[in-house]
């Protein structure tokens, strides 16, 4: 009896374990099936999206081909002269558009202060930069250079000016050649108080600037700035202009209308057979008065802003 009961209990536990294993195996298989379904679901979605995109691309391709075919038919109906004219206008407009954009992008904001040593260029530089007054002589042996908004203007609404004070000493004038090709304008400063003793030297320097290849080709405007006009004994701008025109006329005659700068740059100054005048220059030459020590620089600032737009 005991042996029978033991055998029955053993069979019962074996059957129960087998059932549990079957249930557990079914549960594991179900979990694996669900995991596989969840993993494949994004793949099915991606494939469906790719299929939709391909259909959209095919539709766009068909539409583009239809438009191209219609365009070709339309062009073929246009008479050749009108077609050539339309193409020419289109090309010309495109060239002009990009030329204007390139010109605006590369327009210079560099203004050069040049003239004989002692004419007051450096004082004007500081006056234009920050309105400071430098008493006495200020001589620069190296170019003073800075990019700033003129001190009388609004810094938030105005384009900065790249101002360069080029030394006036004869041995340092070669520095001017480095800046002229990219200059927007030149301010040539003359000492109105000590003008007569320096008239010929200043005229020779200005002559070489006016016959410089970069100045002529780019038509760089020049301002003849008569500085120190606050002094009672200073000469007027009209007197200085006329005297310098006479000196430049003498230089033309003495050099047979060819200066050293002309030989290098193949440019002559003035009109043959006529007495020289600044109005004969290919570039614009204007005359103004100023005083660096007293801060009277309105005419200089107006000239700068005419060629370096705010």
C-alpha cells in the first residue's frame, strides 16, 4: 500500500511539472512572438514611408517632365529674332545684377590724408577720430591708421571710415602707393598759413597724386584741404587753388607734359593746348577750408561722407 501511494504521488508530481513546463514554454513563445512583432513594426513603418516618398518623387518627376515639355513647345512657337532678343536681355540683366552686387560689396571705405610734412594732417586725423585738439606740431613718421565713425556722428547708424594719415616726409611718401589702389577718396592737406614758401613742393606732390594710375583709372576724388584758415594771416582757398593751378601748369611745361609719375603710369594731366585747371582732371577735385586745432572740419566730413556713404 505504501509503495502504491508513493508511486501515485510521484506520477502526480511528474504530470504537474510537465504541465507547468508546457505552460511556461507557451508563455515564453508568446513573449518572443510579441517582441519580434514590436521589433518589426518600425521596419514596416519605415518601408511604408519610403514607398510613399518614392511615389511622391515619381509624381514630381512626371510633373517636371510635363512642364519641360510644355516649355519646349512654347519656346519653339516663339520666332527666332524674338527668342534671341529675350535671351540677350536675360543675360544682360543677370550680368548687371551681379556686377552691381559685387560693386556694392567691394566698395572701399578708406580715406587717405596726404600732404607735406607740417601741414596738419595728423591733427586733422585726431580731430576727425575723437574731436581732440593737439596743441603744437604733431609729426608722424609712420602712418596713423584707424577705422571708426567720425566723432560727430551716431555710432549705431553710420558706416565706419578707414582713415589713414600718410607721412608727408619725402622719404616716406612711398607709403601712399600702398593705399591708393584701395582708396575711396584722398584729402590733400595744405598749410594755408605758410602756403607761399611751400607752394611749389605741395604742387609737385599733388601733381604726382593726380597722375597716379590708381587715381586716374578709379577716378578717386581729391579734396584740396586748406588747413589752419582760422589764423588771420592765412590765405583763402581761392588764392591757394589759383596758385597751385599755376604751379602745376609750369610743371606740365617744364616736364614736357610728362612727369615722373606719368612715365611710370602712362598718364598726363590736363588738356593739351589749354591752361591747366583742376576741372580738367578725370577725377573730381574740390577745395575746402578747415582748422584742425579749432575743430572746424565740417567741409572735410561732408567730403568724406559723399564718398563713404553712412
